[in-house]
DNA sequence: CTTGAAAACTGAGCGAA
DNA sequence: TTCGCTCAGTTTTCAAG
C-alpha cells in the first residue's frame, strides 16, 4: 500500500468503472501495471466490493430509520447476529459500546413496513429486551468510504 | 424502471465492474441494449455513483463512531449543514426526528482523532448545544443499498 | 438489434531496480 | 525477487445503420 495504491483506490472510489488506462494516466503507469495493482488490492481484501450508489427515493424506498437494540443474555447474541444480518431491510448492523448493544440502519418503503419489521421481526428475536427507533427525515451526506 | 432494469441494478450492485455483455447474458439482452438501459438509469439519477467498498481496518481507519447532535436555534442550521458535510471524517449525516437533530457517522484513525473532531470541529460549530457519541466495536453488515 | 471500427483488457516474456 | 514495460491476441465498447 504505497502512495500509488492510494491514488488508485481514490480513483476507483470516485468512479469504479474508470478504466485501467485512465487510471494509468493519472498515476503514470502502464495498463498492465495498474491492472496488477488492482488485482493485488482485491486479493489483499482491501477492495472488498465494487458497487453502485442507488437513489433510494427514486426506487421507492423512502423510509430510513436507525434502530438501537438491547440484548438481554449473552447466550442470545449469536442467534441475534445471524438472524438480523439476514434481514433484507437491515442495511447496516454495528455492535456498540454503551447503553444499547446494536445499532441497525433500516431501509423500508413506508411506516407500515417499518412497523412490521419492528413488531414481527426484531421484537420476536430471542433476547431483544429494548429498542429505540429514530426516523431519518433527510440525508445530507452518505459515503461509504473516507 | 421495469423488471429488467431492476435486474441490471442488482447486477451492478453486486459488481459494478461487470461488463455489459455479462449483464446481457443474465437478462437476455444484447450489449447495446444493456448499455442503453444503464445510460438511462444514470441519466435519471437512479444510479448516483459507481464506487468501491474498502476495508477500513486494512487502510488504518479503525475507529467508527456515531454522534448525535442537538442544534439550538434554527438560524444556525444552514451553517451547520454546510460545515458538517464538508468535514472529511463525516461519512454520513442524517436529519432525525426526535430528541437529537442530526446523526453523524464518523470514521477516524483513533480516539485522539475522534477527540479532536468532537472538541475542535463539532463543538465549535455555532448552535451545537449537545452531542452524544457511541463507539462501534465491530460492524456485522454494511451495505449501501437494499 | 446487428455490425464494424476503435479502445481496452489479458497474459507472456523481457529488462531494470 | 519484485515491479513495470512492450507486444500480440482477444474481448468489449460505441456509434451508425
């Protein structure tokens, strides 16, 4: 991970469809050299995935919420982790230090879907003793990387 | 946005470097047809960006935190929005309904950087009256799209 | 959708640090 | 040994029909 690799990562972050030859012009390297560096970044697990950022409002998923979850017994944690990660509306799941144990970022179409997720899915998981939901009114910034 | 477009979006979501011809095989369409659909999805703003998911730990950004922020007067909101979005460590900024006004997702290298962000940047913004920081111990799931 | 020209990618072999 | 280059063959893209 030298300076050139960081420039390549920055280029891909801005546009992952950028061609190796375009990146090569930026970092003054030949096409095979750039391809090889990208391959190694993938192999090392530094590049985890190539993806697109999709406009949620335009695809009908209008309701973004953050849900704090408290778990009661440590014996329930493994089940909770496995089950919650498999939930489609759960975009993110972070283990927290503090009052609550987990923070979920949940994306649904409307409030009725959110209600169903909270009542039918989340609260029925073993060990879930409390939760606290906050609705996002709007999103000003949302990057996945630094 | 018909079924085919959704399949194309799903393909790009899984791997944004996938070629149009590979996508074409999945959706039974010719290469120019796929390219044209992608172009229209970009034009419509449904595809907002192509990007990579980078492993944070391996690039030295080890500390992820969520910061709730309360703002005092509405006159300060515009300044706060502009300034906070420009902050490099701030990955996300959501406007919330509830006790706090904003939720920030902040990525830094270590606790000293976090301290500097909270003390030197956030708390010096006009109107910031309270904040509440939660450290992420680990991340189980982190998608940008549904 | 098909087609053909231009551009890009891949892999091998070679040379320099 | 590692890294990058050039070259040749193949694939992909792009725009015209």
